[in-house]
C-alpha cells in the first residue's frame, strides 16, 4: 500500500491519557503512525521503536541510560523495554514505526 500524508495536518484520535494518534499502516509485527502529546511529564515502557519528531520539544530520560533532547527533525530509537520519563516542553508530534 502506497500513500502520502501531510503529518502536520493529519487529524488524530484523542485518547483518555491526553495523547492522540492515528495508525497509518499496520502489517504483521510492524505498526506505523503519527502520535502526539501535550506539555507535561509522563513515564512509559517503550517498544522497539524508531521515530522522527515533526513538531515540539521534549527531554526524555532513559532509566540507566542517556537523557535525550528531541525537537523537530530529530530521529530517535528506543529499545524494547526501555523505561523512560518524558518531560514535554511543547506539544510534540512524531511519526513512528514500532516493530514487535
């Protein structure tokens, strides 16, 4: 399946946890989509993920690992099981691929 999406204009479905997302394509063990989160602090246990930040900024602390400063144009990779704390400074929108 081939397609194009203008990420900044994509309409996302809000979730009860304050995030919003849409799945662009899911096949087998690969999910691709767009995800957004507003300012604040959240913790998470990550999937095997690669993402590109489109808008916004955050500081992401990986337990027993580095602290990452991410913003527009940055590519980030998480290992499955990484425990993270996200300090979101500006509404952040990313495009992601999760394998698992």
